[in-house]
């Protein structure tokens, strides 16, 4: 067992209100460079819908993710090394620029664009560039294409939810395997997938290889770029920007421990329906003494193990099993998980006049409402209904506890949502009163047992999903926070030994080194006695000067070498000496 650490995220989709605050904050900080106007490292989609870029989850797209060969091994969908070499200048499967609509502008266009030109009098100007109508967007949904026609029609009318997306930072990333230059890499210490801008040569093989289409090519610099999971904030002990600015508080960030020896086998299971359980088996229990001992042997700090034990990711993914990965059939083992939405199902139940907060009613509806459950199964469980149904049942139990806490025990409890209240007033079948909470104020033991939990576990799950505060939702390893000051004092990594800056390593807080020019004398850049403040020259290696750290002051001898003195010429009759000899 080889234990490694991975930073992961869970998003509770029932809490997303589609405000795009996370997208705008990420855009203003992470992708403002020239050439990345079309790139949104974090975006919020309305599903069913086309997504961003359009049809990113189309399964027939070439070069995306992994496929299982007949021998049982994995290979990139885009082909091996020979296929990549033959197509290295083509990069087939890369989305065209027209597929990248601005998600925020598309969501707000109907509110700010005003009436259509044909409804206005007078002369018409040029036809504006606009996205297709919402109906067309639903028709282009790649997941709906795999469902039956009547299910598609029902979902288009009654079922929708918001889906925030960012780089999945997979355990088995296809983008890393497809990069010819090795610029894509997965950090050993925390599993964050990054791009080395100095190594990237712009082959763009990573763009079609990513099945989630979260790698972008900057046409100005010719480099690939992507979400970094705000690595600079993580290293300072702070959560990502999208999590910090989230209005709905739907994001959970934490560390998990996983067995690196099981990754390949988990991604290569034969039945796609078994991929979810295989991925969950890769994640280890941080409270297991054997896992803790193996983590110590692997060099994982004790603070990181404690952070994994307090992490909400393991609680939601493995212990309570209410978080699911996005499209596990791509076999990349994504590490951004989702708690599927229950509210659309509640709305459908409430529209019939039934109590949308009653656990028994919702549990029975999961077997009848094939459309919503099948759609969620296609997105989060490779088409398997059982894992999705299990999650929805536990979410219904949590919702029953919430509804019971808002009223007295044993009341009919139409629920806190507007859907439940409207359902109570409409004609139709109704349910009898049910005790959502026990006599002592805890969850109903019968409801807890029905979802495979005891009342104490259901209370913990209710607390985690509904009342978790900032510290409970964001558990960053303490080692990061403790070393934040030291990391800041180290300065730019370009100035380290062997780096592109060619600077020599200096102890933290020592400041730039002063190098005396050849031949002795004061430091270059100032007269004797001025000291380093007057003009310093950074340390050099091999006679090369650190141009990146030069302030522009002084005259470094590496940049402006002094001219070599010309050899003295002997005096001759045609060239008398400049000064005649003095008389004796």
C-alpha cells in the first residue's frame, strides 16, 4: 500500500443558485491574461443544457479520456505515442472557438438584451451575435441524447439544476498522459495538476485529451493553461477563490489519502457501473491505524494525516456515500465530487399535490420518476441507477430532518420550501402526518435505518450538509498554514539554484547577495560606502547575470564588461613619447 495525499472538492448542488459569483471571481483573478478572454476556469452550467464548451460531455468525442483495451489495460482514447506523433500538428477533437460562449453573458442575455429586434419599430441594425434559445440548448444536451424521447420531453419541461465545473484534478489524468513535452504534471505532495509554462511547447494535445474540456490554449503565448485549484492560496492555508466567494456555501475542500497502487486497477475495471465503487475503494480511511502507519512510512506529515481525518471530503464520499464523481466512465478518477440535487425531484413530487418533504413519498417517487434519476445516473454514475437512488434516499432523510426541525414533532409539515407549501394547497393525493423527528428531538430511527444509517450518523450528515460553517467546509492541511510565512520569504522560485533566473539560493530574509566586480573594489552599481541599498547585483552562477532581478541601477560587470586595456606600444622615432623627459 502506497499512501499519497490529494486535495479534493465536493459541491452540494442543491445549494447552488446559479449566481456566477465563483465564475466571475475566478475570471478576474486567474484568467485575465491576453488571449484568455474565452477561458473560464470555473463556470456554472444549467443542466439539461449544452454546457461550456458546447457538448463537452459528448461521449463520441475523439481523444477524450481513457478506453479499456481488450487486454484489460488502459490506453488514451486519442491513441498511443505513434498516433499522437502522426497527429501532433492537428490535435483533432479540439473544440472550435465558437463552442466557447461566455456562460455569464449567456445567462444574463435574456434579462439585459431587451426586446427582440423584430418587435421594435424603425430601422433594424445588424443582427446581434446571440446564443441559441434555451429550447435549442436543451436539445443539444449530450446526456439527453442517450435517454428515451418521452423522458427527454419530460425533463425539458420539469427538470433543471445548476452544475459548477472546474478542473477535476484527476488521479489518472488523461491530459498529463497526452502531453508530448511533459509540461503537464501532477504534484506529488497534494495531487494538484499544473502546467509548467517554461516546458510547454503548445502542442495542444492536452485540450482534446481532457474529457471535461478544462484545458485552454492561449493563442498569444502559445501555452496551455488551466485551473490550478488556487495553489497559491492552498499553500497559504486558504481555500480556493471559488469556494471563498461562493454565495450558496456549497463547496467543501479538504485532503484525502488514497492508495496509489490501486489507481490503475480501479480505472481499468471491466464494467463501467463498477467504476464508482472502485474509485471509492482507492480512497483510504484516515482513521485506520494501518493507513496512518503507511502514511508515516510514505513521508506524509502528521498534520496532513490529521487534516485528512477532519476532512469533509472523506465523510461525504466514503463514510456517508452521498457524493458522486462527474462522468466516471471517462476513467480519469476525478477528484471533484458532487452531491446530486434533490430539489428538482421534490418539485416534481410537489407538482402532483403530494408532500414533497415526506421521506416515504420521496422514496417511492425515486422508483417512479425515471427521467430525473436516469439523467443523474448518466452524469454521476455511468448510467447506474442504484448509487444515485441510494444517495437521493439519504438526502430525502436529511430533508425530512430539516422539515421536522422547522415545526413540531408529528406535524404534517409541508416543509420549508415553496414547492411543498404549494403542493399542500393543490388538489391531489396527500400523505398522512409523519414524525420527522423522534420524541427526544433526534431523527426518526425508522427513517435512519431505512437509509442504512443510525440516528447519530444521520444527525452528523444533517449537520454537515445544512449547518457546516466555514471551518467545517474548508479543512486545509495545517502544514500549509504553518509554512506560509516561510514560503513568502523564499521569494520567486525563478531565483533559486538552477532556475531560469540563474540566481543563487539565499537564506530567508537575507536579501539579495552582493557580488564584487572583478578586480576587487566596491559592489557594482555604486561608489564605495553606499552599501547594497545604493545598487546591488544579485548572485551569479557561471558568470551569468540575473536579469529578472535587476533593478536597472548601477552597471553590472556581467552586462557591461569593462573594455580590456590595450597593450602598451614601445616608443619610436615616428611616435615620440607624449611627455618629453624632464631635464636633469
